[in-house]
């Protein structure tokens, strides 16, 4: 059977959990892990954010927190729903009961009532969808989510002018490898909306 290329995951292999946190003092949500990156949203003290876990193919209820980069953690903001990077030193634990991901698509790591505390039930894919792809493309939009799987949790950003290599073309999404980006390390693989890419000139 034809398989997806390495690093081109399906939703069955993702299963992200979020740790409930709140902001201890005024902070900013950014599109990269550092003060040099663009501000997406200003966060007030007390605002709730969910800190992302590692990818969770074993479907654990308590996957580890994803490592920080340059003392920034990837979170999503409950108010506004945007995801991005925030300084780790402004995060403090929250009681939870709300941190089940953007659009409630994932689950909260914890035991507070009111939300899911385990990965959703998903069937293992029995066949691949789409086809292999090759060549390079340029990101043609600002702040494009790079996702673990098509229509799955985002884990980084690509920005206009970044260069990626194509590995798999699905419906509306393509699996790519980062060739050049100021936001995401070279060699990272993930899925992006195909409409966000253009051919190299």
C-alpha cells in the first residue's frame, strides 16, 4: 500500500492535548518565538491560554508539554482563538475546564469538569488520500499555520516568502518540508493550505 511520506501525519497520529494556563501579567502572542516576531494579539493579565502538548500518537491522556523554543511556548488564546508563541515566564497554571483546543477540537490535560480529557476516537486510515508531489513552492500569505495533519492542530507559522518542498498533495492541503523560514526550523514537515502557496519565479 502507498504510504504517506515520513513526517506527513494523519489526524490519527496527532491527538494534541492542552494544559490550562493563564497569563500572570500583560504579554503578547507572537508569530515566532522571540521579541523580533510580529504581534498577533495582546494578552491581559488573567487571560486564559492553553499550552500545547507534544504530538501524541499513543493517545495518552497526559502527553508531555511541548518543549519551549527560546523561552517561548506555543499556546492558543481562549479569547480570540488565535494560536502562537508567548513567553513561558508569564504562564501560570489554571484550574481548567475549558482548554480543549481551538473550536474544542482536541482535549484538556487534567480533570476539571466540562470538557473532554482524552483524545477523540478516530479510526486508523486504511488507505491514503492524494498523491506524491515534488518541487518547491513559496508561501504567498502572511502567518500561515503549519499543521501536524491536514485540518489538524497548528504548531508553527510560515510567512510570506518562506520556501518549502512539496511531498504530498491532498485535497486543499499539501504536506511540505521547510527549506527556508525565519519562523520555523529548516527540515520541519507539516501540512499547509495549498491556497497559501505559489510557484517559485
